[in-house]
C-alpha cells in the first residue's frame, strides 16, 4: 500500500539521496502554463486607436498595451479605423534616395516609421536593384 501513497517531501528527498528514484523532473510537464490575458478597457482601446491613426508603429502599440500585433489590428478593424496600407506610397522617392545614398533598409524603415521589410518590398516592387547583403 505504501507504494501507492503520496510521499511527503522528506521521504521523497531521502529516496533521491539514496538513489532509489531519479533526481530530475519528468520529461513531460504536469501543469501547463496559461497565457496571461490582458483585456483592454474601453478607454485603452480608444487611446490605442487614436495612437494608431496618428501613425504610431504597431509593434510599439503592442508593447505599450502589452498585447500582440494581431490584437492591435483586431481592435483597429473592430473600431472601423482606416488601415495603413502602402505606407511608403507618399514617401517612396525619399526612401529611394536614402537607399541610393547607402542607408540600410532598417535605418530607412526607422526613419520613415515602417518596418524594414516594408521598405524592401516597396523597392523591389518598383524594380530598384538591391545591394548584396553578404558583402556588408
């Protein structure tokens, strides 16, 4: 019967020290960690939408409100706020000039308030020859 009983910590420690049981945790966890949900209040959602429409970066909003990028965009869509698409359309000539001057895509993106991959896609779509990234 003792084999099926719950052992107290002292008994378990004694068994580990005498080599009767393994001293490492099992490979399979017994408890799963739940993601902590951060629900935004109505005021926080309004502030989020206001900052988004003012041009705040999605990554910065996600960090500030402790939510994911997807959740930021879900709030934007639910509020009916206009999505920012083709963020480089108005400033493409500036991005092209900076790239020709030798600026990195990351630096141009930071300067224009967009992701580096957004800059890369816009330049590639316009047929701009890209520099070799391996010869930095």
